[in-house]
C-alpha cells in the first residue's frame, strides 16, 4: 500500500458525528489535523431552536478525544451577506431557495477555505457524503456521489469548482452512515449517538412561518382551483412551495358544479403562485397535470469542470433525495440550460437546484427559473423563449 503524504488539513467540525469521524480518519492516516468550528448565525442563537453554543461544546469534546486543536471562527457576517440576504430575496419573490447550496459555495468552500489557507492548510475536509476523484487523463477533479446513496450530498455541492475540489477531502464519502456510527462508538466519541441535524441553523426546529414572518412582508389572498373558483385564503405566498400538501386549510372543500366528482376527496396541493395577483393556485390529486413538468429552464449555471457537459442524455435531480431522472440537456448560453424529461417530473420548483449527473459523477447545475407545468409561454423569461423547450435538440 502506498503511504499517504502527510498534509496539514483543516477540518470543519460542526459538532456532528460525520465531521468528527472525518477528523479521526484523517489523523489516523497520519495527517496534521486542525479543527475549526464555524459560527454562521447570531440572531437568537441562544434560543431553543438554534444554539451553536451546544454544537461548539460537542465539537470541542470531539477535538479533545481525537487529540487535535480546535478554533472557533465567526462567519456570521459573511453568512448574512452572502446567504441569508439571498434566501430572503428569493422567498419574497415567490421562489423556494435552497440555502445549503449557497452556504457550501459561499461559506464552507470559500470563506472557510480561505481562512484555512491562511492557517497554512494544504486541504480542508468536511463531513459531507461525497467524493473527490482526480481524473489524470482529463486533468480534472471530479465530484462524485457518496458511496452511501441514501446520504449522498453531491446535490448540495454541485457549485464547487476545480480550485475548490483540488483542496477538498470528504473522508466519510467512502463510507456508509452505519459504518460512520460504528466507528464513532468504537472510538468512544462523545457525540457518537447524536442525532443528525435537520434543516438550516437559522430556522432549526421552529415553525417555518413564524421565522419568515419576522423578515419578509406578506399579504393574504385567494386560493383558487383550476376552474378559477376561490376555495380558501392563503396567509402570504412566500409561505408556500409547489407540491405542498399540508397547511392549506382547504381539506373540506367540495367540488363545484361541473367539476370532476372523483376528485372530491383527494388531497389538495399547491400548484402555482401568481405573485402579480397575489393568488395561490391549488389542485387535487398528486398526479394532477399542473404538478407534472416535462421541461425546465435553469439559470446561474455552474459546471464542476468549468465547461458545460457535451453529453446530451444525462441523469438529473430537481430536488434532494430524488432518484436520478433521465433528461436531455441543452445549454442555451454560458449561464443557462434547458432540460426535457422523457417522463414528467413532479412539482418542479423555481428556486430549487437542477443538478446533472453522468453516472456517479456530478457535473454541476443551475437554479430552476421556469417549467412547463402550467403555461410556459406565460412565465418563461423573454431571453429564453418557449422554443428552447421544443427545439429538435430537446426532442425525446
């Protein structure tokens, strides 16, 4: 077995078990390991919903057991400027953003990476379930899915570039979660049985509406069905996302005259948000046509290799924890691409990421701006006409 060259590696210790085991694995390999705890949020940080103090105590306890130094670094100002402000702007505009994608691109693999390099690090490491492979023949670093596909986080990392991947390690990406837990217990890590974190820190476990209510303006308005009948009232369009079933308050609404009786008892889903008229459109039935999209347009394209993929037929995800769906990709500009799906995709949501794969290799992606679920001609950007979605290159 070839000996691994000793490197100075700075590990982002979050207080969770994945980053803890990552640090231990790297030290066992003989690297000089330093831990950094990132504080990314300060507002009501001492509340029951989001307490980084508890996480820091856990991270410090892990560092003590492993035998490494740990530094507490405050990135809250960077987080507010680069992530949170965008998060609020997107919700105010009626889209559903994914702050984890932006946090990885702007904080963990930019602000944190820069800080680690100033400390003399040769690489950084995190507890993400993903892998980095150097393709010597192509002269590129590739972002791969984690071996534990049920935990794979490459979706959230698709905006990483060559410079970032060259200086990044994902030690647990080669393991299954059960093995990570086993290692943590075997070496008596104090957080071996700590539950996985859910969501993003600034929301934590608090009610989502309660949180957004503090930061963005909103106004109630009508909820309408496909026939245009008002069937309820929403509390503010920003509080809803496409495909949402819970919290609509219209479960007992009966079908109107001339409406299909067979859908009378089916659940309601959010199908569209009309910001101009402050109207929420809802449909009955999980498989309603308004919830199915056969094509989408994404902007803000970011490619891991630095170049758009040359392969047209690819795998795609339009939301996390989704199985790869076959798609035909056409890059329409340096910043945009369109996808067409042989099999319609459910609740494709503007603001979320559309991420592309060639097998286990994550190629990159972009932010979904529009899809054809309702009427593409009505809400597609002027620069990307409906012809993009019906061109010969996208025919499947």
